[in-house]
C-alpha cells in the first residue's frame, strides 16, 4: 500500500536517495521564509537529523523545536571533506540506521557538497565509487560532483566492490 503525501508547499529542490535502511534527503539551503516548507517535508519523510554543509544563513530554532538535530559540517564549495567530517557524518548515519530515522543533507544548491557526503556514506557502507556516483547522478538532475570530488571518491574508495 502506498501512501500519498500531501504538501501545502514543497521546497523547490530536494532529492531522496535510500541506502540500506536510511533515506538521505539532499536539499538546497532553507531560507528564513521557507523553513516551514522544509519542516513539513522533513516530518513527512521521518527526517530527524539535518546536516548543514554550507554557511549559516538561517536560524535553527524551528528545526530544533521540532526535534530535528542539526550538525554543522561546513566546507568550502570547491573543497573536500576532511577525515573528521566523514567520520562525524558516518556516526550520524550509523545512529540513523540504528534508530530508524532519515537524514537531510543541505548545501547551497544540493548538488556538490551534499551529494559528496552521501556518496562517501554509500562507499563506507560497501558500495564502490562507480556505483555510488552513478546512483546519485541518476537521482539528481544537472551537474553533480565536480572533477575534484570524483577524483576524491576514486582515490579514497575502490571503483568497484
């Protein structure tokens, strides 16, 4: 039986990618004006943790008030996450898998930093870099991953597992 979710308003851009038992909601930056839309989406998709990868440009109070935890994993648009960021993200993923909730990963556009962290999680969970890149590119329209990010994924993880 499928359940149809009815939204008053939907954030203009978000992509859902499910790995094992966890769904990652990759999304653009909320703004002060559209936070209610994101809250409605997150509630419908059982998102209990928001990972912010870009600059702080909105207040977190409404998310925290709704029981959505927030982690800051900011790195520059053209930069790569460091080992500590990936470890922190993987701890969030493990917690989500154990407690059966989903994770939102937010960046400015949701097309570079956010998908990169999700690709790292896919590889850390046993997927090869090729498969992780293809899975995410199939779900997100437009340019996803810059050349440095692709090289990073191939350098850190095996192409195929």
